[in-house]
C-alpha cells in the first residue's frame, strides 16, 4: 500500500533523485518551498502520523505496521513539518485535551496549516519554569492573560501556542498553574523576534496584554497545568534529542554522515587524527539514535516520552555541539573569516556551530535534565528546596 502511494503521489523527480544519490540528490531537485507546497498530499495520506486515529489525521496503524511504512518512506526524506506541534502540542492534547480540542486542532496541525509554538520560559523563569509569573484571571466564560514570555521558538511564524500561566498565587508554585491554547493573532499578543549570533531568527519574546482566551481553550483542570506541561516538555526534549528522535534531527548544522562526506571533499579523509575523531563522533551518533529509538517506540505504542526523553536530550545536546565544532574545524581558516556580506556568506558549518551553542539550553537546560534523570529515572533523592511548599507569592524570585 505504501509503495503504491509513493509511486502515485511522490513526484517522479524526487523518486529519481532518491535512487540516484539519496538525500543530497533530493535537496538538489526539491526546494523547501516545493516541499511545503506538496506537503498536504503527504498529510492527507495519513502517513505523517500513521499510528494516530483516522479522525485526527492518522491511519490507526499498529507500531509494527508504522515501522514498515517508515522503512518504505525513508529513502525519500519526507520530513515532518510543524515539529513543535507534532512533538509537543499533540502529546498534551492526547493526554489532557477534550475530544472537541483534538478534532479542532490536530488535523490542521498535521497538514501544517496551523503552526504551533510554546509560551513557557519567562525573563525570571527559565530553568525554574514553575516560578513563572504570567497571570490568567477568570472573566466569566473566558480568561484574561497578562505577562511576558521569552525564547519562544518559531512564535513569529506560528498561529497558536500552548501557554503555561499562573491562576492561583496563594498555593505552591507547581500547584497554581493552568495550561491554555492561545491564538497568536488575538488582540493583545505582541511577538517580537530575537536575532541570534548566527544572524537568523528562531527565538522571540511574546507580550500578552489583556489577551482573552475562552475557557474551552483550557487544557486540563484549573491548577493542574504543571502536570499537563510535563507531557509538552517531554515531547520537546525528545524532539531536540537528535537522530532517531522522530522530531528535529539536529537544530543547527549537519550530522556525522555529512561530516564524513565533508572531510573527503576538503581532502582530510586520509589524516589519521581526523579519521579517529570523526569515527568517534559517528559511533556516538549511532548510539544516540538507538537510545532515542527506544523512547520513540514507547510513543508509537501509545505512551509518552516521559523522563527517559531527558537521556537523549542531555547526550544529544553536547554531542551536537561537538559535531558542529568539528565541522567548523574542518574548514580551517575559512571558518574564521569570509567575504562580505558577512551574514549571507557565512559558511554553513560556521552557522551550524554558532546555532548549536543553544542546544544545551533549549528544551530544558542540561543541568535541569540531569536532575530529572537522577530523580525520575535513577530514583535518587530530590534536590533540597526550602521554598517547595510555600505559596508562590511568598517565594523570592528575580
């Protein structure tokens, strides 16, 4: 069935390129715009989220059936668009959303017709997300949101966001939170892009000024937002964990396969020190892929990534930084200076190396994720927190 669909719906030029030279050849004949324009065809097939129920845009396949389908699709590099929606939003809707919410938001999410982001971190609440101050006050059948979020990935191109807010400041910080779906085109939402040192815009700060959100856009019970957010956070960690994660393979730069090809192109493939370094990186990436695949198998079987997603996040972030640094080092002096215009002429490897600096921060810092692994996976005692049981309004914060 999947093979027949590929023949009938994947453009001939893409199939020929896949047979001729794999992903690199496909990139030569398929632009990003081409892929985005064709993508609804892929989504309509149900293969984008094959294990999801048909009503939500999937095929209701078993995990084993989905693996077979993925093997057939793999040569054609049919990446999933709207990765934050698929990896972070969908788990929260499946676990805590209403049937009306799932039917309304999941199908257009799968088709990439409505893009999603997450309004989580704040200027005074990053690693300690539960200390956030963005407020939501009940107003009849709606809620009024006020506050500031920051480091919001892709908010400038998104239509909706999951937003974690404080609805009760008189209880401990993790007990007074509530989760909402926010329309980013609503009055009172101000999205301001933040350009990072690689010259690109991924992150944004978002201001919420008396933004009205209907109660039917609340996900989960009032005051249970922290529990709901854990499904989102686990999905995001899995998304940025790298190869085999089922989300974004690597945010910023190329992986080990491309690094090996680049070493050959630059004439370094006979250098024994380079070969040893690249072999070590390649081996680590394969191990990471297998580890992530175990977590992904849990998701395909109907579970959530859970605390184990932090394994891939911690290892993947540091490994990706080493990969991108090695790619820049292969360029030699060309990685230190290039002709004007400096932004447009910046080598791909340098851009990837600069972008990878964020890997150990985004999706939860490596330090926080190590705590999660220690407490939730290894069963070690919690970090001492003298403020844990105090009302949020009484806790010192920046």
